[in-house]
C-alpha cells in the first residue's frame, strides 16, 4: 500500500528568508527568524510590509485592519526600521 502524504493547505506558501529579503532587503537572522516563527504566509508578509511602508491606510479603507500574523510581522518590521533611523538632531543650547 502506497503511503499518501498530505500537505497542509498553504504549506508551500509559508514565508522563507528569501521572501523576507526580497521585500525588506537586508534583515538580520534574528528578525527573519521571528517573522518566520509567526507562521505567516507570503501574502501576509507582503501586507505587513505595505503597512510598514505607510500604505496601510489604503488597505484600511478596504476593511482590512492588521490582525494575526500580519500584525506580528508588521511590529517586527517597524521595530527594525526604528532601530535603523538615527535619533533627532539636537541643537546646541
């Protein structure tokens, strides 16, 4: 009797580090692992990335608020961006 293998729906659509780097560029392995650990799909990664870029307001108008893996991925991407941005310049007294 042949063994049948059942692949969970969407298993081929899970996020890989290549997917993350294709969208977000150079990202450290800790952040990439955190994104992969969300269990999100490529579509959820893309949605979170667009929100992080500031395009979320367009999606909100279509009734698609941040939830689940999208929200988790968004938080990781935003934290990454905030760490890379220099602090505000201070004027001398």
